C-alpha cells in the first residue's frame, strides 16, 4: 500500500523564531557583500579626517582664506591710510594689531598681505602643475631617446640655484607681482615634472593603457584620460608643498626689497619695515606678519603630510 505524504501548509505562527533570525542574518551578510566599497577619493577623505593635525591645518587655511578676503571689511582703516599722529601705536580697541611708522593699520595690512601671499603661492603652484604635468607626462610616456633628452634638460635646470635665478630675473625685469610669479616658476616646475614622470613610467604599461593604444587613442588623450587620473595623489601632495615654498620665497624677496613694492602690502614688506624699529619696543609690527608666515607654512606642510598618508594606496584598507 502506497502512502502519499502531502505537504501540510504551515501557518506563520508555527514558524520557529530561529528561522527568522537566521534569514535576517543571511540578509545582512548578503547586503554587506553587494554593498559598494568606498571609492579611492572617499576613502582618502575618510583617512584624512582621522588625522587631527592635518585637519587642523586645513581648517586654519580655510579661515585664513576667508579673512584674507573679508578681513579688511571689518576694519574702518584703509590699507594705505596714513594717520601720522598715531604712529607706532600698540594694539588697542581702535587698532587691533597696532599701527606702523606712518600710522597705517597693521590689521588691515596683514590681511592684504595674506591676499598677496596666498595669490603668489597658489599661482606658482598652478603654473608648476600645468608645466610639470605636461612635460613630465610626455617624457615618461614616450620614453627612450625622447625621455633621455628631456631629462637631461631637467637635470640642467635642477642644477641651477633656484633662488639665484629668481633674484637675477627680478633684477633684470624689475620687482613686481607678475615678475615674482614668473621668476618662481621658471625652474619651480622641475620637481613636479620629475614626480609625474616617475609615476607615468610605473603605470604606462598597465593593461588599460595598452587597451587604449590598441583602440588607436592619441598620446594626449592617453595622458589626459588614463595616466593623469592615476597620478593625481602625488601631484596634489606636491602642490600642497609648493604653495608654502612660494609664500616663503615671496616674503623673503619682499623682505630684501626685491618683491612687492609700496604702496602694496605683503608680509615680507611689513617685516622689512618693522626690522629697524624692533629694538624700540614696537614688537607688534614684526610679530603679526612673522606669525602668519610661520603658521601658514606649518599648516600647508602638515596638510601635505596628511594628504601623503591619505592618498597612499598601500595604506588603504
């Protein structure tokens, strides 16, 4: 005799709780598997946020940029407004950073100096970026004889004393804001070119580059679409280190009288004007420009170190 075992429907109330818990656990594990991982840039930003020193530098630079733009608006004094009866006044409620030998407000001049210093630093970094990326990318991608010739040119430029070249150009062309930027970028792009070349040499034989070549892509397109996006980490780090170098160079040249000229204000000019009277007790005239020069360079350097760690693919995880 044959017995037919028919399936008996089970009501929801008869299903054990363990079954629901197991299904819920399986669902969570499945979602974890299919959930997309963080992109390279999102993961880099996540790691950068854990670096408190780098984030402190970033916050300071953002505040500095805001004050450089809007800071003079909080002061009723003009950047070149002279008030001879109030010469060399100490910091007070009327003049927050004091006054100089001509009665000009140091607070207002400090933020105008920040504008010039940040503009010079960012302009020099951007010019170094464009020249260095194009030159280094083309040299590394072409390789062979072309790369050898282009690298010999870089070695010659790298061997020239950078500061001496800048001073000679300023003497020949005359001191001005444009001349400073040109002088700082004449040989300043060499470091960027060497970094980009090294990165391109590492990745130019990867499969995605070879695939682009097989589809007939031109050299500029391969460099722009395939090579540069994969070298942006070291490039960004190099740019963050170029900006403070340019800011310090501008301040140093202005301190020597070869940079920004009156009536414009820069941190280097303010420090140069304050040096002869520092022994007279007018400490505020040198303190504020020197303080912001030092703090700005420190902020850029710690941010650069933080970016170097955050953008390092070996540390991703």
